[in-house]
C-alpha cells in the first residue's frame, strides 16, 4: 500500500479544503403574504402555493 513520504502541512490541507463550504438555504418570498419561505413549498404562514389556497389556515385568536 502506498504511504506518503512527507506529512501534509496545515496550509496545504486547508487550501484543499477551502471549497468545502456549506451553502446557506435558499429563501424566497411568498407572493400572497410576502413572508420568507423555501421555494417550491406551500407557504407555512398563509397556506398558498401557486396563487391558490392549498392548506386552509385557522384564524389565530389574540
């Protein structure tokens, strides 16, 4: 089995790993209530998707 002759330095290792970044989640706004929501998902705030009500939301009591 092949074994490295020299130890990989911290700089070399870190330069290789600079592209291992976590992408932030994509967020779009709901065209009906203008609240942030994930794209291609029913709005959790108003229940609309694609311009029509998919989930009927109950009235919140204050």
